[in-house]
């Protein structure tokens, strides 16, 4: 029998949500997504010991403010992880703009350009990379500029239709609606469990997918942040799904029948909306879940970014 993972690959582009080189080589996803948490964990693996030594040696030769050097070395290491992943996948690798730039449009644009330049220095062309930005109003505006420069963007930490519409209006290449984190909020708020068909995260992605297809929006919908295989199965047919190695393994061992749930051929008509800044901020204000989970996600990624920079700082001090 064909596994559910293989069946899923027939209808959805499967992406690995990991920096685990062994898992990527074994599971053979089309794309990979990373974030500060994933990069920090990956750098703990023995295979990146030489990359850390190289980056620290490089950083030790740089002049200027010490903290700027720390941040630059941390950026270099993020690119090192991404460059290794590029070797293993035929598609794209997402590399995240610093979480502490989530409300800084110009800073995000500058960092996005630097990410692409750093990859190009290593011979990795921009068509292999997605610059990952938080779906704040400022992050979306940064993506609008970068997209016009030929730098494709992945808008992450997306929890609402308001964010999805604003991203589409900005011409974003791809969005990553977070299924599991939406479920987490609703479980905590209501005290109840949800089946896959009732799952608020699943329903949110289905609504966004339907809106995009109904209006022929080219932005790719990539469901992310899954808590269980049921959520993934309930979104079979979505443009892309980024899945952890544990859930990819679970799907690969299940030879049950997988039913397609999403298709461009079965969308329903919905009203086309335009979301300007005032409307965006009001819609987010009225959506407690989206507001809280967006802020929480930025804080979490910022915490892991600090952990990465702390590790770099210690390595630089020891090398001095």
C-alpha cells in the first residue's frame, strides 16, 4: 500500500519544518523552512562544529561594535545552516529575518537584502531562498518592497484572514498560516478538544485557501505548525504543508487512504476585500487569538535569537 505521506505528495508540496540534516536527507522534502529555534538547535549538531569555528574566526577579524559583530556572526551561522539544507532539497529554503525587526520595515528590508547577498556569496541563487518575515503590518510592507526587487518572501506567524489578505495585496510569494498555534489558543480559551474537522486552525487555513483560489491570488498557502497528523490530513491538497520530521515519519508509516480536502476546483465565491493599514489594525484588534499568538510568536523567536547570539558571544570571547 502507498503511505499517506506518498499520497499527500501527489496533491501537496511537502516541506520539512526542520534544520535536521539527517531527517531532510531521509525524508526528501521539496523545501525546508527554518527559524531561530531550528537554527539554534541545528548548530548543536557535530556536523556544524566547523561552521561555528569558521564563523567565529571570521568574526574575530571584524572591527566595529562588539554586539554588531555578534549579530553578524549569528547571521553567518544561519546562512551556514541554510546552505547545507539547499544541498539536500530541490526547492527553496526559508531563512528568517530577525524577530526583533518585526516592527521595523526598513530594518527588515535591509536584512532581507543581506540574507540574499550572503547566500549569493556562497553560490546559492535567490530563486532557492525565501526570506521569512513576521506577518506584522511592517513585515508585510517590507515583503512588498523585497518582492518588487525579485526577492521572494515567506510571511510567517500568520493567524488571521486580515493578515492573509494584506499579504496577498503586497504580492507575497508565500504565506505560512500557523494551524497548531491557533488550536492551542482555542483549546486553552474553551477548555474543549476539537476533531480535525472542527479544528479552528484547519478551518482558518481552509478559509484562506478558498479566498485565494476564488480570486485567483497567486500567493502560495503553506499550512504550518501542526500538532497532529489529523490536522495535516484535513488540509490535504493545500498548496504546501510544512511538517516536522516526527509527523512526516508518522505519515510515512500509515498506509491508510488519504482523502483530498482542498482543491481549486471546489472553491466557493466570496467577496473580494482590500485591507489598508487602518482596517488591518482594527481587524487584528478585534481578533484576540491572532493578536496574542502573533505577539507570543515574535517573543518566542526573539528569545531563541538571543540564545543564538549568546552562544556566539561566548565563542568569540573564548577565541579572543
